[in-house]
C-alpha cells in the first residue's frame, strides 16, 4: 500500500500479480536460461525462454529474488518476450522497460537486471544450439 503511493500503478500491478512466474527445464535444448545478479543490492533474477522451431519465443518465465521493481521488470519483460524472434529479443533496452513501468531513477538498475537476464538467456540458448551442432532455430 505504501508502495502504491510512490510507484506508478504499472509497477504495483506487476508486483502484486506478477505474470509468468516459474521455471522451465534448463536441460531442454529449446530453453535458454539467464541468471544474473545486481552487485548494487544483491538481488537475483532468473529468466528463461523456450524457442519454437520457427525461432520465435513461445514461452518466457522468471523467478526473481529482489525488490518490487525487479519483480515488475521481469514480469513485464517476460510478457514482452513472447512472440518475439531472438533477434528482436536481443534489442531489449532497460530504458524501455523503465519507461513503461515509470521506474524512478534509483530503480533503474532493477530494469538493467531484466535486460542482462534476457541477454544471458539468449547467449545460453545459442551456446546450446552450437553444442548440439547446427540445426539451429535461428541462423
Ligand atoms: Fe534489492 Fe530492494 S534493494 S530487494
Ligand atoms: Fe536491486 Fe531492485 S533494488 S534490483
């Protein structure tokens, strides 16, 4: 309730009803996992995405141990990811997340965590595909 007075309603909404909380099997070759931490505050975010045969992200989930802004950022980001290609997903910018949620300046690093998590998940996915030797969903 206190938060509602200081934070924009979009943050509060994502914080109180976070979308896509959960885990995917990280050994699944279609799944990319990003696990990142914020040195500033010690918060940790795990973000996972499953990529369909057409290279489009069909599922995105997260688990965040952190503040409301970090939870809201991951919730919004997983919503945003669904239906995007990996290339599109790679263009994610923390400033867009922050703008959408209207994060206050001191909370910008929380949205940075979401950007880092997405990039780490993409990297993990691509590395898996390489290890599997070709037949990647994306070139
Ligand atoms: Fe990270 Fe809020 S400072 S939990
Ligand atoms: Fe550190 Fe939000 S205060 S992620």
